[in-house]
């Protein structure tokens, strides 16, 4: 695969930051994670579920606003992740291939969004908080936080 803008990127579960990716019983893929929107100087936390078809295209999403950072009960993000995972039913944690995408929710753009850096390299950023930034080779699943 090239180092240009990717058609697909690989998400590989690990022990650090990528925990909830894999396959559902119907063969589709999923990603469940928290996300931060730092816009406006008042960070808001979300829990997101993204469902992809067999070719890695986003087909469904659920984005739940947890609240303004530090203004909600401790454990709220973890509880929301558990709820999101429970709605998926039977699932297996596994590496998946997904196509970049973006959706709007709560006045914010979410997604895995390709961006070109100042030096001309391509990255795919998990937005809105750029909490994960994937880089080539896309098949390796490498990322920075």
C-alpha cells in the first residue's frame, strides 16, 4: 500500500488504546471508543459506536454525549462503553480494515479523517479530539496518541 491518502486503514486491538474493535455475528465490523471534543475551551466527552460493512464502509453509528469533562459522575464513560458494547450482541475482538469516514453529531465532526501534515505526509486522525493518529504503512495499524 502507498504512503498517500489511504483507501482503508487497519485497526488492530492492543493493550494500550485500541480495545473494542472486531467482528459482529453478521460479519460486519465495529469500533467502540470514547472521544473528546476540545472545541471552545470546554472539553466534552463522548462514547461512540461505529459499524462497518464487509468492505469497511461506515453503515451505522451511535454517538452519546457523556458531558463536560469533570462535570459528570466518575465511571460514566466506562458505563457508557459497556452499554454500547452490550447493544452489539455477540462479538469477537479482532483486527479490522475500515475506510476513512466522517459524520456530524452534537455540532461536531467525528470520524477517521485523512489529513496531510505540513511535510506532505498523510495521517488518519480519530476526531474530533485527534486521540489516535494513524500513519503508513496503513496495513501495519501503527498510530500515535
